[in-house]
């Protein structure tokens, strides 16, 4: 069974070449959008995912920090480190969302310059 799966995984291109006609491989498909639009969508989605994953953890750590400061037990740096890391994750997510267009234009320009 493992050999059969490996055959399909590693030799799929050879199998497809034998099954399909040569005319099927000559089609030149265009993207539905330009490269910078795809980068912008990817950056926006990445920013949203980072915020969605980081926000609950940040809220829990913030509540714990507030409880410890209420009882004057927040003298340790181990309470502030998760808050700083969570805040940085949220900041990176917000930067990715708000500056998605600028970053995508820069990435599209630099990738087109590498091709030339």
C-alpha cells in the first residue's frame, strides 16, 4: 500500500503525461488578478489570521496580569513577557492589514525586477 501511495505521489507527472494528450499541456493560463493583488489578499488574510490567533491569548494574559498587579504580585518579568509578545503579534497583524497595498506593490516590484 505504501509503495502504491509513493508511486502516485512521486510519479504523478509521468502518469499524467501518459494519460493526457500533449495538447492539454500547451495551454497558457492567465491569473485572475495581477501579482500585487494576490499579494495584497494574502497579506490581508495573514494579518487577520495572526490577530485572530493572538487576541484570545493576549486577553487571557492581560487579565492574569491585572489580577496579579491587584494583589501586588506583578514584580516578576515573566508576567510582562507574554503581554509584550502578544502585543507584537497583534501589531504585526495590524501592520499587515493596513499596509497590505504598499507591501504588495513593493513585493511585486522586487519580484518582477528579479525576473528581468
